[in-house]
C-alpha cells in the first residue's frame, strides 16, 4: 500500500483486518476516504473534506480579519492554490497548517524579518524542513502582497539554511550494475531503471510515460512538477539503445509502460515504495530512491563531457545553476586527472 503524508488522515485496521482511512479534523465530523491511498477516489474525497472544513473555518468567528489564519483561508481558496496538483496541495497544507497552529491569530501586517528569523532559528535542527517552510512562507507572503494584505515580503530577505546532506542519495555505477545483475532484462524493475536512467526524469513523469509518447525515435515528455505560474517544460529525448531494447517487450496497448500487478498505471507514491523495495532486494541501501537515478543520469552526462545546457536539455532544469554542480564535479575529476598526468614524468 502506498504511503502519503496528508494532514488530518486517520488510518486503522478494523476487526476483519482491513485498513480503513478517515478524514478527521478537530471540531468537524469524520469523513470516510474510499479506495487506495493516493487513488483518484481517495484524493477526490480528501479534497472535498478539506474544502468543506475550510469553508466552515472561513466563516467562523474565531478567524480574525487580517490574521495569518485568515490569509491561509484566502490562499487555499485562490486560483493559484487550486491550480496545484492535489498531492502538492496536501504537502503545502501540511507545512502551512503547522505555521497556523503556532501563529494563526497574529496579524499578517505585523510580521517582520526578526520574527521570521526567530521562527527559522527554532527549526535550525532540521534544515531541510526549515528550507521547505521558508519556500512556502515566501509564496504565502507574495500572495499577501498581491492581494493587498501587505506592502512587502520580509521572507524574501531571509536566507535559507544550508543542508548538512546532499539530499537524495545518488546512485553510483556500482549500484546500477548491482541492480541490473539482480533484475534480469525483461523484468518490470529493469524497465523502471532504464526509464529513470536514460531519460533523467522525475518519478512523476516516468510513471505517466507510455507508447503514446514515443515518436520518431524519441520519447516526448511534458514535465509535471513545475512551480506556480510557470509554463510546462516539453522535452523530446532520443531513445537510448538500452532503453529502446527494454521497451521492446512492453505491450503496445498498456496505458503506461509501468503498470501494477492489477493492470493499472502506478501512482507516484506506489511506484516509489515498490522501486525502493526492488533496490533493497538487490542489496542496495534503503535510501536508493528513484530521484537518486535522476542524479545519476545527470552525473553520467556530465562525466561524458556534456555541458550544463546539454544536461538541462535532458533533465528539463530551467536554470544552468541547477545542474552546474554535476558539471563542476565532473570537470574537477577530469582536470585533476590531467594535472597528475602533466607531472607524472617528474620525480
């Protein structure tokens, strides 16, 4: 079963051993969430329950005009927020509702940089969560400026903390070889690896790929995960021979290349959980995620001598700075090798 972190979702097993989910928000009637977590029926019911409770909150006397809570109610009801994917909405709510719990009654107009610095200091032990909060706060206060709640956005002047880690664990060539040795050609796991490694795309784009996207020896991708107000990125990526060979045994009538055991397209969460299990079964660390193969794809391109622009043409990154660290590390290795060779005849 897929796992997804959604606010107000209650999970338990009934006396027959069946897992059931409910929407449970304090002060409101419990609502049943049907279907598998992340499925269309589940997410439709979840969104309806959120919208219903938000409307009641908006009309409640406890929400003070001009407060953080009132701003959040307005933001959740905006076209900007509703244009986001449901899973993205849930993720943003999860972050912003914690902010509401701590500061909901405070006036938005009096929020200044020292206040935000103090909030960020309290999150210093979790820099990743602090960065995510700051991103969401910046967007929220941009919305406040656009709607006339404020004249400025003090969150834009606050620097995001640096991470002590490099984020998702990148796969190295030994990891890839070990996975391929365990999972034979023709297996669904091997196909997933090829799609991730030879397109350089996110899991959200890989799970939606199908034969309808293959034309003229290229796979055509419209990237799903984009920022608010940005146009979608459309890519045409030449099929790598290894990927083309992996696709040969995929039925032409499948909706997508990667289907569940029940003949349905895989969800993002379900795909991630399944693929990580495949990696663990192959003897790789438990943090061997699909995104680590996107990193590996960019690294391989850099090591092959591709420029940042060429890498971005595959991965779809909008700015060269987003892929520069891949090129920088590859350039460092080549330059170091050349430097040692240059002095190899000296003693």
